[in-house]
C-alpha cells in the first residue's frame, strides 16, 4: 500500500477528521527579525458553535486532490475543490454535533470490528493495516479517529432519517406487482454515476427552470466528451461528489423510483436527461450492468445471545460479557441455556436464543453479515448492532427458492432503502439551511 492508496483508504472508507480547535491563531516567524509573521492557521468557517480551521480545510483538499489524481488522473481547479470540501466539512460538523448532543459514542470494540472489516477488504490483518498506514506517514490514531467519526455520522443519519420514513403493506404489495419486483428477483446490478443539483421544496418555477437548465448544460458537456466524474466533483451536491459521483454497484430496486424509470432503457455509457425529485435535479450515467439470472436464496437457522448496555453496564462491559459467554460456549457449555439466562432479547431467550430460519433482509446489515460469514455449528465473535452486542450460533443452512415471505421481506428492505436514499439529501439540506454558517475565506 503506497501513500496514495493509504490516503485513498482514509478518504473513501473513513470520512473526514474532526479536529479540536482553539480560538488562537498560529504564526510562524522567519529567520529575519524584521520580517512580518506569516499566518499559518485560522478559521475558514464558523458552523454554529464550532469552526472549520484553514489547516483542516487545506488538509482535506490536498487529500481529495491526491485521491482524484490517483483514481482519475486529473482533478478540478483547487477553488472548485475548496468549495466542495468546505460543504462536506460543514455537514460533517453539524452531524457530529448532533451525535455529541445525543450521546452517540463508538466503543473501542466497535471501532476494532469496523477496522478489521476495512483491513479484510484490503486483504490485510488489522495489525498489517496499522503498520502500512504508519509506514506511509499516517498515524494509526488518525485512521481510528476518521473511522469513528464516519460511524457516528452514519448512526446519526440512520437514527434521524429512519424516523422520517415508513413502508406500508399496501406499498409493498404494489411493489411486488410491479416490474421493479422482477428486477429484485433477478438481482441485476448496475454501476452508476450521479450528479445532484439541489432545489429547495419552496423553489418557484423560475428557480426550478434555472436549475434544470444547468443540469441540461452539464449533460451537454458530458455528451461532448467532458469527464462525467470531473463534472460531478465540480458541480454535484450529492454525498459521493468528491468520489466522482460514483454510487458503485447497486440493484436497480435499491434506487429511487424516478431513477429506475430513467435508467430502464439506458445502455452502458449513456446519460439520463435531468431527473427531478424532491431533492433537486439529477443526472445519472450508467457505467455497466451485471447479473440478472434467477437465483436461489441461502437461509441460515440461527440462535443468538443479546447483551445490551444499560445504565449500570457500559458498552465496553457489555462487550466483555458477550466475549466471556462466547468462551463458555466454545468450552462446551450449552448455548441455549446461556441464552435463556443471559440474553436481553426476551422473545428469543425463552427459546434458548432461537431465531428460526433467517430470510434475506430480515435483520440489520451488521447482523446479517456476521450470520452469513459464520460456518454451521460455529459461534461468532461478538457483533455490535443498534440493539447491543450479539453472539450468533448457526445451527443450519439451506438453499431455498424465492417464497412469498422472502419476497415480502426483500421488498420491504428495498423500499425502505430507496426512501432513505431519497430523504437523506433533503434532510442534509434542511440542517444546512437551519444552521448558522459564516464562511471566512
């Protein structure tokens, strides 16, 4: 892993750092006693009760520049990057402040799990990841801080945005009768680029027309050969703007309904006309399609023990108890008896922790990831979800064709994710508009 790769990892996986700041400015005095002091740091923006430092902004801009040069061999002008990075830092400050007020904290155990998953994606152990990042001149503490902050932001988004959305049974039934349901079963995936030009809900027709014209102009530039990713970096207000607008591989039904309609007949390399949603106007570029064959669903029969943090049990103590219970199971004690005695999930504890046969989309992603990675008759390491710490035992595994129940659960999960993707940029714009922000540049 070279330095560019390490910094790319920090940017793409871990988010941006939140630095502790003070009100004093830092000066450097050159050797000559007659020269004026040189300003090295100061305030780039005031964000409610917090600030963005010039050094913080500069560091992030340089990191993004290196990342873009590494992945795309070019970067937009520095002033364009400054504006984009500033917007992202402001939103980060606002969300981290919300997390602090809500008492959101990331324990060392959770952080170690997240970093282990990052290392695994790079084909490394956690120790080797730390060693290589350190060899590239980046302290492991910086990686831990960035990952922790990204996890806090994700939890704030999940907590707030999930309260703003719901999926009803009539919506699920309507979805199951649509063409999108067939795409859900076929599991075709698409690789997508995205540019968002925001529009406030109160915008009048003249304002909407102006934003649409800008979207049309950007589409024209892309059709004439300008790089779509560079246009996204320079113009998009989407969450993935600084990654060239790349949304990665997604099933079509994970995307907003308006996106699916616009992409239905597109071929790889083509760009949609501007697509309007409540968030604004979107341009979508289709990079590729894959999959599409009917598939059989693998189900796991599982039991679990849930240990929740409480007023008298800290998160770290909950993790320690989960680890101790796992050791007892591995040593030969009965999982069901321990679940009945210790599990904080009363519904399954009375059944020895039994959750039955799991259907895709039935559990939260962190839980399902560990469930799918655990071999039959094995007991997982503790995994953290929003409910607490779990240890899982897989007691069986089978392949099943799609059933009505499976389709219903998947439809609910996909509709929820689609609504989340639609609502998140609207909420982010709201908190940005409601905040006191003063740009000092």
